C-alpha cells in the first residue's frame, strides 16, 4: 500500500449522488438506505448522540477506546510511504 502524505478537506456532496454511485457499483440497497438515513439525519442535526461517548469498546475489549487521530498517529509508519515515520 502506498500512502501519499497530503492534507485533505471535507467538501459537502449530495448524499443521493453517493448512494446512486454505490448502488450502481453493486452496493447493497438495504445497507445504503440505512447509511443514507443516518447521514441525512446527522446533517440536519437530528442525531444528537454523535458527540456523546460510550463505554462499549472498554466493556468489550477491556481497554478504553482511542480516537481515529490518535490511532493513526500511533501507527503512522503504516500510513507513510516507505514505512518512514
């Protein structure tokens, strides 16, 4: 795997376009309908627990969860071209 270090930015795209592309590529309609609903409700501010934290990971695996950022930083070499940190 080659990882090119570069910055990225979020750019809003119509969720319908995403769903149409995934379905045309063979994605599962039921799964995408669920995902579309969550994305739509979240963008409208209707999913309030998105900023809440839960103890599920700690209860299941016996250690606290970590953020995506912390995990990527910890394993940076795996995401860097040539394995260099």
